[in-house]
């Protein structure tokens, strides 16, 4: 169910990355699909998230509609007042409101779990427990180059964060993320550390390395728990499984109480 988790209270925050195992979905989605709500059965999706929440001992999970941008959503009392256990499913539930559009979330509210969905992109979780601030960001190729990680950190600092730890989660690795040479060169000009080659010698991008450098330059302590989604069969991968790939979550929260 998890590719990595720490116990709530470790470093004063809870952090977890799910995998594709031990859930209730079927087919190419993998059993523990926590996205692709347009393809999966609602009962399976609800059961999947309920199983994760039970295993972690956490409350509401807040998600967003990700668009490879840099918008950061403040998860505050106004948003939480209308949030239900089904809200993460968005308008897949008849009559439900649409999910907020953003690629990062930040909160100071204990007991609220922030979720980012990925299937090859880089999930990054942030915490400054002493300041009582956590955040989560979806850093795909486009969003990473546009500055989603630094924008998220800036929002955290507006909430008082000073000593931030960042966890880089599972994503496609540089040895596997083949791209056209022109794309690699264009991204490398904006993302130090991104240019690399695949294990078979073709142009590639290493988004994890680029994210690590960005985060360190911004003053974060960085921890990497990032096996390759393409080569590890227990993880969801869009490159491997195509349009029917499921999604895993990066989750971060301040423990309640």
C-alpha cells in the first residue's frame, strides 16, 4: 500500500507515498488507484482511499485538479467547511463541485491531509513542523521548469515556515525518461541538473536531480524516497501503462491533537 511512509510525529509531520497494491480497483489501473476517477468504479475509489486513511490513521484528504502549473491552494477553514469525504473525487460524483485547480497545496490546519496525484511526475512533500506548516506539490516537467517548487516554498514562508524539509517521492528516473534532444536542451537551460541520457544512450531528463538542486538552493533539507515508477512494477507509470494508468498519492499532514 505504501512505497514509503513514516509514522505520524516523525519530524513532527506525517509523510507517505502510496503504491498500486492492496486496493480494490481492477485491470491496468492497478488495485490501489487513487486517481483517474473518470475510468474507475466509484465504490473502488472510495474503498481505496478509505483503506489508506485507516492505515495511516488520518482524517480528511484534500486534493486538487492538477494542470502542470504553479498555482498554490491555501487549504483553510473556508475550503474545509465545504469539504466532504467524496470531495477528492470531484465532479465524478454526480452533483459534486469541481476540484480547485492548482498544482500545490499548503495548510496550517492539523489533521488535514494534503494529497498530490502522480504516475511518473515528481511528488514533493514539505514540512516545517515547528512553524506548523505543510505543503505538497506536483512537479512534472512543465511545472518544475515554471517554478512550482519555489512558488510553494514562498507560500509556506508567508505562513511562517523557516526550516523546511522536503521529501521527493517516486517518479520516472533519468535513466528511463527519454525525450527529444531539443526538449532536453531547452529544459536544461532552465533546470540545472536536468540533462542526462537514458541507460540506452539517448537524450533524457532527470527531474528528480533538478528538483533536488532547486530545493537545496532554496534552503530545504531534502530527503529522497524516489524509486523509478517506470521500472518498479508496484508503482503506477503512465509511460509504462499508457492512458489507462492509475495514480499514486503523495500525502503530508500535521498530526491532530
